[in-house]
């Protein structure tokens, strides 16, 4: 009996160690305006990106995305980004797409290599289309593995989780920036 118990314990421990680190963090509550969120390996605090809609349900042309923290590592409170966080780390640059009313192209200020599109889908729901595996997909969440063992933190890898806008199937990419 003890051998079976040890085998089960070993198997559970092995499976837990192989689980995706991104899956151990809390999931922000669903919202009809949620575009995506970012979590980092360093702590459970989460950066949330919501569509900034006007009363007529169109995207706010001056600021189409509202970005803020959910401080799970503290009391789970919402908190606005600081100026430094907004301008260097988690902020976005967006510009209206002239040929597509109420759609915006943009990029992360901290990573400008991949541009995304924020717009309303055919049902009027806000979405963020982001390149995942070379194709624009609906971005749902981002996980960043961070190495903080040196003076300046560095990124080990980034994981992108999304949905194919046509098939609805889950899509995933892991890359080193």
C-alpha cells in the first residue's frame, strides 16, 4: 500500500512540475469589454487591457484601451498604472486606421516588433487581434517569464494565448523576444 501511495505522490508531483507556470495565477473576472491581460512569473499581479467604450458602444478615439492593474499580490484591488509603467512597460501606442472606422492599430511601448489591431467584431464586441504564429488572432492573455536574478530584469520567454477568429480554436505561441 505504501508503494502505491508513493507512486501516486511522485506522479502528482511530476505533473505539477510540468504544468504551465501561466496556469498557476488567478484569472481576472470576465468582462464584456476585456481585450486581454498580462501576467508575469515574478508575482500574481495582473495588467488588464479593457476596451474603452463610449456610451454609443464605439471605441474612444482618444484612448481606445484602458490599462490597469489587478493587484492579486495585495488585496486584489484595481489600480491605475503609474506614469512610468504606462510609458515604458505596459502602455500602448494606438492610432486610428483610416480605412476601417472605429479600428485602431498599435503596439506595446515595451515591445514594438508586433503590431496589433483593436476593433469591434461583427457582433459589436471589442477584440484585440495580435500576431500569433504569424497570423492575426484574438489575443486573450500573455504570460511573461522574467529572470530577476541580475541587476536588470530580463525576459526568458513570452507566451501568447488566443483564439482563431474564424474557427474559434485555441491558438498558442511561445517565443523569446
